[in-house]
């Protein structure tokens, strides 16, 4: 999906996805606007699809669960913009 839109993930995003796939916990530290949100959120989505390859589209309201803790008050404003594309 990223490549079809001419986008390429940063190495730290790919590393986060690999660690999430191995069910490791951690902390992503990168400057504002570098894609920390995508590294963790997409990692969770990828992991969920990998765990339920045949039924992930049918698991409405009973599958993927995320607990997102962030100290930034501006996060909803800055993170909503890329999702609209």
C-alpha cells in the first residue's frame, strides 16, 4: 500500500513492525513528523492481519484492541491529517 502511493517506510518504522510482529514491547523515539504514529499503529494493524489472515475483515468490534497513551495534547490534530489522504 505504501509503495503503490510512492511512499517508503523509514528504517525505524520497519524495525518497529518487525518487533511488534514478535510481540515485543518498546518505545519509539523520533522527531515530530517522522512517522512514529504510523510505526506503531500500522504495526498493530499488520500484526492483527497476520494473526487472523482469513478472518481479519470479519472481526468487527471483537478483534483488534489498542491502548494508546500519549502525553501530547496536539496529537489528535496532527495525526488525523495523514489518515484523510
